[in-house]
């Protein structure tokens, strides 16, 4: 019991991420008795035995042994359990001998026979074998594994009870459910295990199954391929059936994900209960009959599916398209005349076929009298020839009410007839080849250059399991077909599949005809190849049958689900605005490219119109003309002021500041032109900055003029401290300072988050609005807010100075101008935020022109009026008269 506990301890740590050096050393230390003969008597007593009952298998002695586990029988019978446990439980009886699986056993024997007859492979070394029938039962698979490892019918865990020969590895088992516990046990001891038919993705985990390999690809590839096969034929309404094993359930889950991504719906999903003798066949067939789905994917073994097909035959269910997983796509259990009426037209995945030269001749040499160590050969004879040996307890061979007696002179070539599609048989052969070539690499190791400690090599007759495991991981060879064979990091071979179609052969037999291939190792576009012309559907139909819940939707429409119904039972609805569908049965309408828009039928895209405020359209032309004409007015006034520079009204209002103000106002009018035309990156980058700086210069001049007026009138008072502020440089210093703040603000804006050209496709679906994205809205509003602050200060100062005693107090006009300026820009904010596209640009241009015009009118209109029309008032007497 202590040893059993230690094995469990090591197994636990192997599965819980301890560092490799630790658990490898611990495993070697604790299981060392298993690697050596049981020479210590106290550990070999009866109390240490596990009583499995009778253990028997086919054997062949040799210098090195290869184990094999095969489900020779596919049915088993459980005896009634003695609930009082007053007697030992009766052994499980295995039934239904399968000729095809016996062919797999012969493939292993043939491979070993080839090696023993080839002087270039393992010279002076004879290979032997130990072959056991798992009966598709997990506990029997483990029982056979322990029998091979320990060398005892009643095994002692942790002990190998014969000095030699060593076990090189085990080939098997067939089903993933029994292979997984075998892999846990063999992985603990680091015995190489190569399965020929176990496809569960769980076995990819090298931490949990460190010594597991296989010559059949993982179900991950097959399940994705089955999904692509369904998509290739356009079947959108499918049924799913899977057996309740890891193989079936994991495979169907991957398939579900694959077809769901393509919009394919599952009409029904049923599970074959393998713990029931009838496999709940009646309920499954009722689900098939009650569904409108014609395409049905089945992920199951042939033995589990057999009762279901019997029930389908009994209820006469026809007109279905069966999609087969590789486990039953070529099975002999169903490829009979009995099922031909319902299974002809089946299409599915199969392992790559290959030829085995000399294998036919090998099979023709087997005979009960020549193979006395083969415990299966008499049963094979009975099953193959429908007879019964007189001294053999069997229920086989009944023909009508009579029993035919086996004579031993029956012709073997009538049992196995097809040697062109050796699929799983060749996988068994390849598994033995991999072990043999690994042994060859181990034998040819050069001392001092070996892979082990200090360059040592292993001895071919006394090697340890982990030493051979090193070579198995690196084995690389060519198959008989010339393809590369090796194991990747997960222990998988290169994934390649044939696609087979069940067609009617002569005499009502079933042929498995290759109609395509699936290779997930190549580019996505070429992975699935199908020769549609070579496919025969049910009743010889060449047209691909459909499997739909609802009729197709035409271009311009899309599928819309019906409440309470699966997604593939749908109605056809027009595509939403802005989207199209240009093919039938689309699940979703697709959006047009950003610069295009759907046509009226919504089955193609047409170009969108670009929208921006151009010079060519009437609005743009009007604004451009207004800007240019308005910019001339300040220039004309400037010329008038220069011509009358020495007149009192010009001199009284700081003529140099007036000149600067008029120039800045002209620039304000002109800066609106930057907002017109196509918004190029250069325009977007400079237009707001130009607007902000010119208006800051303009308002700064007005602020300087206002402050000069206030200081000028108040400095005349006795003892006024304002006299020291009066000077020719003061206004220009004020203008420069105020404008510099705006310049710095714009420079920071253009440096950190500059404006850029943007294409707005969301505001008007039929148009592309080309506009300038301001980059940083905060910077834009700070720039605008700074103008508001300057204007507000000017307004407040001018308002306070409006009643200063002077006949021509300019503060009054500045007050009105700032009031108009602020009114325009305060009204601009909500109007700007509520418009889009070219009208938003037009709104800003209008605000620029209006505010600039109000300044020109309020500040300079009366002066121009006096200069031009009332020159008598342009005198010092008039200005000082009041």
C-alpha cells in the first residue's frame, strides 16, 4: 500500500506544475522498482496484488517487446451485480468480434515480422509483442496495460516481475476514453505510448500526458474541417449527434463554435448514451424524424452508432445527408448491404489512405494451426467464414437453423478484399514503425556522443523507458506514400484527411470513394479541396441537396430571426439605411466604404458627394465677395485718415492707434477667406490661429485706445498719479502684450493638438462632410474666450468713461462697438454648436464679418461723416467747445 501511495503522490505532483527537475527525479526515485525486477521477497507477497481476474492476450517472445491494446470486441455484457457482495463479481464478457479491428492487430504483427526479417533494422535483436483486447472498456485497457508492464496476470503496481525483455512502448488504445487513463499511467513511468485512433484534444497536454503520441490527428483539426465541409455545401440547418465520450463531446463543441461563426444553425443536438445497450436510439431517431434538417453531422464510433442505424432502418428514415467523423466514415460495421439504402450518399472525413506492400500476402498466411499464440484467430475464423469450431464456446456461425463447422481450409482472400484504403490499419503500422526507428536510433548511438549524462548511450536490451522516449520525440521518417511523418510538440502527426463519399458498389455493396482532401497545414484558401463531380448523393443524385429552414434572401435584404425560432428560421428584411447585401442568404448587411453610399436597391454602393463650403456655390461666392469688399473699407478709411492726418478729429483720437486698428480690421475681414474652399491640412492648421491673432490685435488696439482716453482725461486732474503712465510707448506695449498672449496660446494649440482635415460621414449618411477637426476643443474655446475677455474689459472701461466731459468722447463709440462685438459672438456660440458641415463654417464667417463690420461702423463711421460731410466740425474749437 505504501508503494501505491507513492505512485499516487508522484502522479499528483506531475499534474500540478512542479519544476521539471524536481518531479522527474522524484518519479525516477519512487518508481525505480518498476524499472527493475522484483527481487525483494517481502514486496512480492500476495497482499500486494491487484486481483483483476483472468488476463490473457496474444504474445510473441523477443529481445524487446512492443505492447498493443485493441478493442477486438465492441460489445460487452455485464453480469448481475451481487449487491450483498457474498461472491466475487463475475467478469465482463466481450462480444461482437470485429474483423476490421483484427486487421489492425495483424498490421502490428506484420510490422514486427518485417523488422525481424530485415537485417538492416535492429540486427541481432528480435522484436516480440504483447497484444490485449480492451473490449472498448476503460478498466480492461488499464488491466492490459498493467499486465504488459508488470509481466503478471495479477499485476503488482510499481514492479516489473521479469528480468527481460524490456517493454519498448505500447500501441493503443482506439478510443480516447480508455486511452486517457492509460496515458496517465504510462506517462507516470515515462513509457512511450502511440495511439492509432485516439483523437481527443485533451491528449495534447504534455504536462499531463508527457509520453503520449499518436499517428492520427487531433479532433481539433477534424472538427474545424467538418464545419468547413458543412459551410462548403451551403447547409445552414443541421442536426448534431455525438456519443457521450470525450471524443464525441469535445469534437461536437469545436464543431458548434466553427459553424456558429458562419451563421449555421443547429436544428437539434442528441447524445448517444454508451452506457445503455440500445444507445437511446429510439429518442435520437424521433428527433431526426421530427426535424426539417436534412444534413446531420455524427461524431461517434461505429460501434456506438450501430444501434442507432438499426433503429433508423427499422423506422425507415430516408432522405437525410449523413456527415461522418473519421471514426465511422470507413467502418466495416456499417458499410454493409443492410445499411446501404440509408447511408449511400454519406460524406465525411477519413484518415489518409495508404498501401502496405506485402500485407495481403501476410494475411493469407495466417491460420489457426500456425498461430497458436494468437488467442483471437479462432474467433476471427468463425466471424470471417460464418462457422464454428467444434471445441470452441461461441455463438457465432449460425446460418438459418443450422451451424456450419469450421474446417480450416477456407479461403482467406474472401474475408479481406480491399487493400487500397488501409487507413487505421496503416496508422497501427506507422506507430510500430515509429517505435522501431526510435529503437534503431537508440541502438546506433555513439558512446561519448549520446544524449544522456556525460554523452552516454542507452543499451538496447536494458534501456529505461524515458531513454527511448527521448528518441520517440525526435523520430522522423517517410510513409509508404512518400509523406513526412513525425510528432510535433503536442505529440500529433501532420494533420491530413481524405474526404470520402459512400457510393453503391456492385451487388449492393458500399464503396468509400475519395472525393477530396482537407489539409489544415496549408494556406486557408486551399485547405479544403472537393471534387464535386465525383460525389454521388442519395439515389444517384448529382445535385447538392439543400438543408435549409427558410428560403434564400435576395441581394438587398438580410436574414431576420423569428421570435421563438432558431436563427436559421428567418424572414427577409431590407438592409438598414447605409448598408447593402450583394449576395443571397447574407446574415448581416455590410456597410459601404466610408466614401460610398447604397443605391436604391441596396445591392451595391455608389460614390458619396463631398460637401464643404466651396467658392463655386452661391453661399461661398457671396461670403467671399463680402469678405473682400469689406476688407477694402478699412483700407479706404485708412487712406482717408492719412490724407487728413493733421486734422483735429484724427489727432484727437490717437491716429497711430487708429491706423493699426484699421489694418487689423482689414485682416479680420480677409481671414474669413481661409474658411472657404476645400479644407486642406494647411488651411485647417492656420485658419483659426489667423482668426484668433488678428482679432486679438484688433481688440487690443481698441482696449489701448480706451485706456488712453481714460488716462488722458484723468491725468489732467491735480496730483494725479496717471501722468507717469502717459507716454508714446504705453499703447503699443499694451497691444503687444495682449496680442502676444493669444500668439502663445495658438502656438501651444498648434504644437500639442493641431487641427487637421476630417471626413464626417455620420451627420449626413449620403454625403461626406469635409471639415476641419479643431484638434483640441479646449484650446479653441480658450482662444475664443480670450477674445471675449479682452472685449469685455474694453467694454467695461469704455462704459465707465462714457460720461467724461468732452464734446467728442471716443469712449462712447467704443462702448457701442464692444457691445455689438460681444452680442455677435455670444449669439454665435449656440448657433455654431447647433449647425454642422458647411453651415457651421458659414456661421463662423458670418460672425467674423458681422463683428468686424460693427467695429468699423461704430468707431469710424461718425469720424468719416465729419471729415467728408461736415468739415466745419473738424476743428479744435468745435472739439473744445463743450
